[in-house]
């Protein structure tokens, strides 16, 4: 696990709120890891700033994945970033509407976002604008659903041998 | 000891089929002779994707020794095998690959589905897993279990041998077989 560094968290928050005060929706520290939520309009310049700012240098995209909040009809993306030079981790979240799930791509900032965005598209249906090849990566090509959305039925719908009364339905 | 002789783990030599024998000759039907030869020299193609494959490795090992039943030689080329053994979970994305392997096998060919996953999808009742390989290829014998014991796999092989030994030489040309292939959109 990463080293706890509360001082560094405060320092990062100060730089970010100085530069993106209106874009930051929420900031919190969960299990000593700094987590910042930004609006989707600001996400691309925000990520670019995190990478290129000389004090921050989040040069490594650890992971990226989708989220679904069915009660507020939103889809989100969470980015885990790592600054190799400062040995500091940060989590960045953003959200978009379920009806029009469009977000800008991060492939122009970290090329490693390519396959992770494809996976997020595959499972959540988030359209990453500017992605060079946004097609399904893990599921079968002819799939039409987005299986990790909460409204997707967990069980295979083509089974005929299951007796509902055995499962309390 | 007599009881042990009847156990599936101690096979006796293949019994001769019905026929007329005399001094220095034995006559039987071609069908029975071919069936005898085929059933005692099956070349299995192991399509092992998960834990059932590990049980199969034990089945091929010295303790259970599948070779005693004439399946000494595993074939890793579909063109040189006559028994496709599907052992383990088959993801939907793997489905077309499995189908292609089945199509590449030369007639006559048999299929055994080993374990719950290959037979019905097993515990993986989910969008990404094929709910039984019989959705894409015809299956002759199903071996239940999660995973099945090597004894069960051997039992399945012996069931296959019964099918192979008793199969009519004309079965693969029959209208019934053609309808079966048509059902799976083959040929």
C-alpha cells in the first residue's frame, strides 16, 4: 500500500483549488487517499494540469474505470493517478448523465488510457470522445447491452432449465 | 479379487464381438470389427479451460491411467482426433473457437462435456459464459461434477466407447445425422 502523507494531501488540494476553484465539486480523504470530484467540462484540462504541473507531476495513470449511480441516473469515471516523482496517489472522479454518457478521452494525456476506456465503454457504455478506437474489448462483439450497469440482469436470460420457485421468486 | 476384476479401474482385454470362429479363423461383420477397433483406440483432443482440465490431467496420469482404455495418445490437432473432450468453463467469446475446432475434426467424431460448466454453464449463470456447449456443438456424453472425479471421467469415456463400438457405419450418412448437423448450422 502507499505511504500516508497528510501534509502532501493538503499541499495538493491547495494547488488545485487555486487553479480550479469552480471546477472542483467535492474533495474528501477516504482511507488517507485524496479524492477529488470535478465537473465533466473541466475533467480534461484538470487531468492535463495534474500531469504537467511541476509541483504535482501525476505522470502515471494507475487505473480508470466506470461507475453507475442508478438512483440519480448518472454514470461516472474514476481515475487513479500516481506521481512517481513525488510518490503520491490521487483519485479523480467525474460524472455524466445516463441519457447522454459522453466524456472526453484521456488517451491524449496518458496513452495507457486506451484499453481502459475501451473496457469502460464495453461495460458501462460511456462514450469517450476523441478515443482512437472505441470498440468492445472483453465482451463478444455483437453484444448490445452494457453488463455492469445496475439495471442489467445478473443471470443469463437464455437459460430455460431454472425453476424460479427453487430460488424464491 | 473377483470383485476387483469388474471394477472400471481394472479393465479386462477387449472382448471379441459376436461371430463365427473355427480353427485358425474368426468371422464377424465389418461393422463390429470396425467398432471394436475404433472404441479401443480413441484419440482424444483435450479442450481444457479450467479445473476440470486438472482432473483430466490426473485421469491421464499414472494412477488412473486413461491409456489402459486405448486412449494412450492425446491429439492436440483436431484433424487427428476423434473425441473432443471439453473440460471447463467456456466463455461466450470462446464459443466460435470451440465450434471451429469441432468443424475441423474429421468424421466420425464424438464429444464429451466434462463437468457442470461445459454441460450447462454450471455456477456461471452470467452474461459472459456459454450456458452449456450443446448450444453450439452436439454432445454425446455429459459428465456431471464440479469438478468430476477421475473415476467419473473414466466412466464417461467408457460410455463414449459403448457409443463408438455400437455405432452403425452408416450413421454419419443418415438423414437423422444430417438433421442434427443442420440444427447446429454445420454443412
